[in-house]
């Protein structure tokens, strides 16, 4: 009720333990707090907050237009409703090394369990678009070192994303992954992998945990959780899946209303009022309110 009682410290410890467990952690992307509550109810291990989703929710393309404060605000709203650890897309750190350092502390204050910083040029673009570019390795390493140095809670997870595979090839991405791990990254996120062999080569090259991005309609094939676990991947994110499902359903519903003049034929496709009230735990609020003060006319 209101805010989840699990502390940020507990959530960060859970993420650390999960990454060390040898199991695959599944982090669907939440587009708002309510969808994070659904992710929790369905038994996933964590919640992801995608920069592309926040951009889209604001009616903007994913080309570096959102701000650190916008991302931190949405991340805090999502983290407060779930006992699960939340991992946040922090783009390039919203600037250069000092910006990345400040972003870490903003997101620590938001109560999330970790973030990832990437090696694209600033402003960045969606990792599955053509024409993106990456900074040189030394600049990227400085971003990671700044992020690591800025965190106040040593349990807060710093992930390093590299977009180099699609720009310079997998060999460069692997070299960067090693350098980022040496700089203190707890988790490596190789973007736009082209198949199982890419993950196999990366897994053989580094000892730190690996994150797989299973986004739809991109450059990576949609591998199953069993395949990813067998490849030695430690975490998988589904960043835009829920938003795409929701927007497709909303568009179909609006088309039906425009065409028929009523939503009557859509009722079996809707979340029932009772299910929404149950997810929001209306009963607990009613009990709380009555225990504080109640009256009858």
C-alpha cells in the first residue's frame, strides 16, 4: 500500500545476489508504476526502465532528448510500488563524466537498484537504429569510472553498455567490455548482438555478468530464456514489450469505437474493474482509512 516496504538496500542486495546465483534474471520493462505492479505479480525477478519507453511516453523519439531529472522521476515512481530491484537506462549518463556521476546519485536517491551507462556519442540514439556512433574507449572508460566513483551505496549496480558491435564489430565490443569491467562495471550490456555466437564469444572473454536485450523488431534474434541461460547470460531485459502490447491494444480499441460507436465489443479485451482494484489493493486502503478515522451520518 502506498510505497512498498522493501528498502532500496534490500533491493540492491537482491540484485547482487541474483547476478551471482547462476540463474537468469528476467526484467520486463515497465512503462508506468501500474505495469511494474503487474510485473511483480507475475513473478519476475526485476523491473527494467527503458529510456526508449520514457521518450515514447513523452511523445519523443529515442535520440537523447529526455533529461536526467525526467528519467529519475519516472524511475522513482516505478521503484516505489514494487519490492523488486529496478534497473534503469541512463543513456550516456546525460553528458560527460561529471554528468554520469550526478546521474548515479540522482538514481540512488530514486531508490533503484542500478543503472547502465553506454558508450555512444552524446546525444545518443536508439541502439537498434543505423547511423549511431560510439566515443573512443578512453572516454567511455572515464564515464564508467566516474559512475563507479560517484555511488555512495556500494551495493548499487553499475552496468556498462557497449554499442560498438554494430559500429566497429564484435572484437571491439569485446575489448571494450573487458576495459569497462576493469573500470569497475558490475554488469556488461552488449547491445545489438546478432545471435548466439556473439554471446558465446563475449561470455568466454569476460568474467563479469552479462545482460541480453531481447527487444522486438531490432537487430537481435529473440532468444528464449532457456537458450540465454545455457549461453551463460545473467540477465535479460524486455524493454519495450509491454508498451508495444498496450499501444497496439489501445489503437485497436480506438479503431473499434470509431467504427462501431461503442466499446461494447471490447469488454472481453479489457482489464476488469475488479482486477484493477485487486492489483491496486483497494481493500488495504479501505482498512487503513477506517482504522484511522471513520464515521456514520
